[in-house]
């Protein structure tokens, strides 16, 4: 069975601070895929990134960066110089080959104060 | 940019009534999904659909639920006899392929059962 843990329920930062959202996953599969989704106050789920288990390179996209470490089963997400528009709930998710379902973590609510 | 659409955005129904939630997936996608999110909780997988049949379903997806792609365009979720605990946000998603590909989510339908 797959499991995703996001231990941080809520984080509050002041604009321009850097913030890291933690994600720890569990799976026995050797091939798997990790995702981050953003859920702004309007409620939709916005895809941010996909990573496969064979690619441990970190990725940077503008102010966003992701750190994938198989040794610790973690796929952490960092927002640099946070902005008010980053306020949202962020979900980490996992899928494995042969299954269709995404297994989501419980989400981290990020509040960026002006 | 293509997107998943869902109607209605909000549905209020009485306990015991049947509801049909509608989705139009992204046109060249082959896999379709329904998820639900009870208020303030994680996103939970319900069912996936491929090649006109259910390819995977969760324990939540019991006999009260059914899915259909009636016309090659719409993808529907039917709840035969709604219960209070069915109140949730229901998200439709689609992907070009299965586990390895990101799923794109619609804006959701908020179902309120009274």
C-alpha cells in the first residue's frame, strides 16, 4: 500500500521569506511517480510537478524548487521569496506503475502574510 | 490551454435522491478519474476509467456509485441514493496515460446533501 505524509498541517510566513513544505512517502514499488498540486482558496487543484523514481535530480522552476531524496523517501518543495499569491493548500501525491490512483497526503496550508 | 470542465459547480440535494455530476475531460486524454474531498480533508481516489470500463476503484466506490461516458465527450458520476456523508467536493481528472502521467483536475462540484 502507498502512503504520503505531510506532517506540517499549516505554515505561516511573511512575504519574501523562503518556505519548505515536507513530503514523505511510502511504497514498496521500485517504480513510482511523485507529484505536487496546489489548491488555492478558489478550490481547484493545479498540477505543479511530476517526478519519477529514477530521476533524483532536483528541479527549479522560477521561485519553486523540489528536492527528491530516495534515501529518505522525501520529496520536499521550497518556495523562495514567498508571495501572498502563494497562499494555498499544497498536496503531495504518489502513484505507482500498474495503478491509476493518486494517493494524496493530507496537505499543508501555507499562509503568506503581507 | 485545454482544461477539464465540470458541471454543476454546486449541487444541493436531499438525502436519498440521485445525483449526476458531469465532467468534460481534456479531449485527447485517455484516462478519466473521479476523486472526492470532504471539507478540510485530503483528496481521495474514487474510480478510474479507461477504454469504456472501470480500470480501478477504491473501497469508497460502492454499489451506490457508477460512472459512464455516454457520448464520447462527457464523463459522469452517478450517486444513486445520496447520504449525508456524500457531501464533499467531487473532482474529475483526466490524463493522457496512466500512473506516470500527471492528472489534470477540473474545478470540482460541491455536493451538499441535506
